[in-house]
C-alpha cells in the first residue's frame, strides 16, 4: 500500500484527536510530523510524539497537512497553509478561515466527496511534475486547500442529506446545544473549575455564582450549571457567527442556497458531544417511519429512537464515537410536511478530527 507523509498542525483537543484517528483508522502514514508553536514531547494514549516548532520548511516532503484549527480565532492555517501548499502538500483545514472561500472546497465525505476532485488532481500532478518545474496548480480554480466544516454543520447536514435527496427540504430551524470542548481545552477547564467552585460555595452556604471576570474565562459567561446563547461574535440581524456558519456552510456543502435555515446556538455544561434539535419542512410529505428506515441504511448514521423505553441519543453515550446519532424522529401534527429530529455527535471526532481524516481518505482514494 502506498504511504503518504502527513503533518498534523496543533496539539490541542482536536490535534490530539487527529493523532488518535489516524492510528485507529489505519491511515497509510509514511512519515508523520507534528507541529505546534513550540517544540515539546507529548504522550497520546501511551504513545510518545515529538512536536516540532512550526515553520514553512517543515512541510517539505509532506503530502497532506492536517490543520487542527481553533474555532473563533485565526488559526495557524492563515500563516502556514499556503506555505504548505507551496511545498507540495494538500491542506485539510479544520479552522474557519477558508470555509467560505469560493476557491476552497468545503467537504463532508458522506455528502459531497466529489468536491475534492480538483484538489486530488492537483495532488497527482504534483507527484508527477518534473523536478524544479514548480507547482502544477491552477490557482484560479482552487488553492490546494480543503476546508473542514464547523462541527455543528457536519452533524446536521449528514442527518439531513438523505432526507433532502429523497423529498427535498424547504426550511430548517435548528437549536444547537454545544459542549464546552467545542471552544477548546480552556473551556473544558473552565467547566471543571466552576463546577468545583460552586460545589465548594454550596458547602459554605454561599450563592452558586462564580465571580471570575470575563477576561479570565475561555467562555464569555459562567458555564457550570448554566446555559447561554452566545457562541462566536454577534453579527448581522443579531445572529452570531456560529449561527451564520450553520446557514452559509450548509448552503455551500449541499449546493443549494434556497433552503431557508435559521439557527440558535447554545453553550451547555457538557464536556464533549453536541446535540441539535432540528425542525425541517420537506418538499413532499414523508412519514417518520420512512425517515427512520432511510437514515438507518446510511453508513455513518445510527438511529436510536425508542421513546417508550427511554432510548434516544445523548452526548454522554456518543463520546469517542465517529457516527452521527439520530432519534426523536416525529412529525409536526400541525404542519403537513413538518418533521423533528434530535441529532447528537462527538464534536471532536466526526465534528472535527474524523471528518478531516475522512477527507484525506477521499483525497488519496484514486491516487
């Protein structure tokens, strides 16, 4: 089997998960390089990795560069993605910096794998170009970069795509309940610290409110024993950037900007695992049982829908898993084509690391 030289950029929560997924999926890795701002040694599940300080020349000889990205911030890809491409690597970026760039494919392998084709062809041309002839790239069609969608977008679109293909979708109203880990390790630590502080305050008969100034928080509000509808920055129409991602990224991936999508994104005191309450209006009527049957046949989707026995997806149960879990599939008794879905997924796995590596698998499939 052909091997590919792979670089992983970032050793935060997503970067660590990328290293796990590469190993668990037996990705054909030749040389593996791990980059971060500073050099160090890290241990992932008992295996030691040498982390190098990132530099443009570190990408020499790499075939694929996986950028872990940081939601809500300008990631390393802004500085180093094009440097990696100049040295012959295809970049798969988990950050938000390139997702809506018209020259950059935004890919969920279960939905639009064909959008990888222009970059795959470029990679093949790279490997066969005469030495010293420069890059075989048409910069007008793409940048040698493939973007990984937002975690909430991925799980929603994977669940909606089979329904869309069957009967069409006219409208989507989604409320997300997003875990602390979606904002990075600092947010998870904030959840633990605030929980411990509240328990301590309760033991002292004090009010259960943390008093840390927002400048000391990874999240803008107290997360322990609390929820708040503020992910990202507030933008036009008072929607947040996270809410607009769900709209614009879904339109780009599905190649249909006529779907009316409205979103509210909420941070909840869960460590890992995003949940979504999704209401859709389909183009044609479809029964919930048929939806269950369709989704059950899709690789990567697991239907858990037995409310009589209290069986439905929960973030506690999906942590560490790569599938999208769907339940509470039911019709709207007041709207002919209305349906409800409850969708849960591990935001660090399928919502980030796994989807990125699945993109890389599509990339090398025919090469």
